[in-house]
C-alpha cells in the first residue's frame, strides 16, 4: 500500500482525521493519491484500487459518508489505459471534495435562516455542518448563545467550544449529563449526522438520542445538519447501520478497575419522531423524506 494512502487511512482509524464529512473527503483524497502515484499496468490498477477501497472501508464502520465518497469515485472510474483511469479517479475525487465543501456551505446558509435572533442553541460533539449553521447565523448579525457538551469519551466538544469562541460567539461548555438541567434555557438543538437511514433515523455521536428525548420532552426543536452523502442507500434494503465500538481505555484504564467490564459504543440512533427537520444542501426536509433523498442521490452509494 502506498505510504501516503496508509497515512490517510491510519489518520482516519486513529481519529486524527475525524467527523463524517472530513473522513469522506479524506477517503476521496486517498483514492486520488493512489491514482497519482500508481506505477503498474492497467489490469493491476483495478485490482490495486479495490484493495485501497477495502482498506479505507475498514478504517471506521459507522459513517456512511466514507462509503459513499469511495463509491462516488469508483463508480466514475473510466478508461482503457492507466492514464485514462488515473485521470478519471483524480477528477471525480476532486469533484466529490468540491461538492462536499459546497454542501457544507449551503447547509450553513439554509440552516442559519432557521436560527432566530436571540436564540440559545445546544449542540453536541463536533459537526462541521452544524457549526456552519451556527457560525453563519452569527455572521448574519444574529445575537446567539451556544451551549455545547464536552462529548465523552473523545471530548470533541472541546473543538466545538474553541471554534465558536474564536468566531466571537458566546459559548458555554457543559458536561454531557447536564443537558436536561439546561434544556429549559435552550431554543433549538442542532447536531450533525454520521449516517441517516431510509426511515429517517439519524445515527450520530453517542448521547445524541438522549438529547433528542430531552428536547422532545421540553418541546425544543431538534434539527440535524447533514449533507446528502450522509444518507445510506443500503438501509433501503434493510441493512442495519453498524455502530462502532471503540476501546475501553478511551473511558478509563481497565487495569485500574479489576473485575469491571467496559462498553464504549460511540454512536446511537435517534428515531425520526424526535427530529423536526434535516437541513441538507438540497433544502430542508422532514426526516420522513429520507428515502426521497436516497432515491435522488443513489449514485453516491450504489456499486456498479
Ligand atoms: P460533520 C462525528 O463523528 C460526530 O458524530 C459528528 O456529529 C458527525 O461526525 C458529523 O460531523 P466522529 O468522527 O460531518 O467525531 O458534520 O466520531 O463534521
């Protein structure tokens, strides 16, 4: 395996590169790097790129964005010669990355309109798409405050706090278990997504579904910011989304707890009845329209 491809893959596995959108763009970049550096014959090109595909797919299991990015590129691979195949891979990887970044920007603009002046927003984990909405609302001149969870065990909430503070946004970090305590002050919850199933269920960082329940109880709108490549075509045919379970030592040192078992699932599913809207680059939809989006963008996931 090309060492540069391996660097990207291991970066994803070890969460140096993280966030569903970012890992998708990194996977497209890895395929491009493979194509740029390939030196063998044309038959081996197909074989080798499949190995890269399988390697990248093995890095993290839950975010369908990774899978959709890979198939976006591979389904557009054309040509009889190495040069032609190389060019088509480079071109579609660049195209995916560009469309992905444009999608986040559009979500920011569409989503900001949903945030009222004077709002207190609650967010969880670190979602580029959710942050795009919040930052755009602030840049539009809205007076907003943000509560953000620290998000154990990886503490991606720290990235969120720092990003918002840098933007000059009024941000307060809370522990994950303080969400219900603060919900009475919250006007809108905005989170990202790793995968959206065809029934509208949103798979996102562990704890998201608890926040959705609490928001539902308090009648606070719960909004998801997600590019259309976060929708999972495989769920249409009944495939269940695999929930990644990470090592116990992300929670505590197991050696300090003899006789204690640990579980560390890092995503959960929020059912559509707790979700008020999903903001995509194609517009704002009800979670019940997830299947419609999958039908429109099926090319993202289907293998040819
Ligand atoms: P964007 C992240 O997963 C979080 O669950 C976040 O909500 C989601 O990806 C979407 O992030 P992880 O990689 O694509 O931190 O909106 O486990 O950045």
